[in-house]
C-alpha cells in the first residue's frame, strides 16, 4: 500500500513538473528512476490499441468468431481479460479475470492473442510495461432464429430430464428474453416449475 501511494505521488509530481516545463518551453529528458522491467498499473500515458478504443471495438467485431455451440446454448455476456502491454507493444500474460463460459472465454483469449501491437504505456516518452484489463462483449442480438431457439429448447429438455432445474431455468429465461411468446419455451417453463429443488 505504501509503495502504491509513493508511486502515485511520484506520478503526480512528475506530471506537475512536466506541465511546468512544457509551459516554460523546455523539453524534459526521459525520466530516471523507473524500473523498465516492473509492471505498472497506472502511467501518465496509458497503453492504447492502435487507433484507440473505437478501433479496438471494430477489430473485435470484425474478427470475432462467435462459437456456434455457444449460440445454440444461448451463451452471452462479457468476458473480462487482463494482460501486460510490453514496452514494444506486444501483449503477454493474457488471462481471463472473469469468464462467461468456456467457449466464449476461449474465443476472447484467441481475439486478444491475435491483436496487433499496441501503443505502449509511457511516461514522458519512456515506454513501460503496463497491466491492462478490458471486457470483450458477446451478444446474441441478431444471431438467433427459430431453429436455434428450438435447439435451445431441446437443451432445456435434456436439463429437465437430468433434474438440473437451474440450467433449465437459465435456458428458458434466455429463450423468452429473445422471443417472449415462444410456445416451446413457455411449455418448458411450466414443466420447470414442477421440478423440486
């Protein structure tokens, strides 16, 4: 905790000195005293996907391969990824902070591993290693049709036969979210209510 406070104070002080020097028209030499092998959480200029956040969203949208099996299971939601942006802009130590499902987690990892080089984080031009986290959103909007919803109903029937009320309930709720009057899902919903916990 003490080191974090000291680091934060050093960054604030460095920013104040930098602004003061820039106002006086002086160019500061690269900062000294920063360990270029350490991993920082916050730096003056955070790492950035080439082109910024909007370009990152476009990259994800264009390169995402939503797994068919995840669609048939009606799996969606954010997968939170964390990684280190290295001094050269490459990504390392990619990991899932909070996943949604094994299929969606694997696709989020693939998307992240294949990203182009990022602009590294830096302090006054000195590139540093920075830990970064972000969500990758998976949404079923526009991906569902009646055949897929019927397939999801079959998955629900299997869960009911296995006595897995939670899973069956989750599937039915997702079907009804996208098609509130789906007859098969409404019928299954009544069956689920009859299952004892």
